[in-house]
C-alpha cells in the first residue's frame, strides 16, 4: 500500500490492514506492506516504457518549476494517482514472503 494513497478511496489503507488481519486470524498467510513516499528523482521515470533518455530530467524540471516538488524532490501534495501494482519498492519483500512458504 502506498502510504499517502487516500484520495481515490479514503479508507483504502485502513481496509487493507483490516483484511490482512482477518486473513491472519483465519490462519492464512498475509503480508501488509506500506510504501513510504519516495523522492521524484529522474531515475524513477526511466522505468516507464516509452520514456526516452532525456524525458526523466525534463519531467523533474517541469515538476520543480511548477512547485510540485519540495527542496528534497518529494511531492508537495499527496498524489491523485498511485499505481496499484507490485513495484521495485516491494518486490524483494513479496518474493521473500512467497519463498518462505514453498514446500
């Protein structure tokens, strides 16, 4: 779960932890991961399919020039879009979770 992902559905993170706890009470292995906000460095945008080598710097420059980022390159406001999928920020923990349950 993205820590600041509350705009689309305000109770999303609370609902997810409730569901995780309910599964655990039933003896079903579960893992609840909260991903803290990360700085918007140009290298973060290189993972997007179709982004050229020069696009990431242009994206960050545009975000800075519109005051969308603070002095440490974090978004000033909570984002109104968060990708609801596994990412490099969590993949190791997810793989470890499943590996621990292999026969």
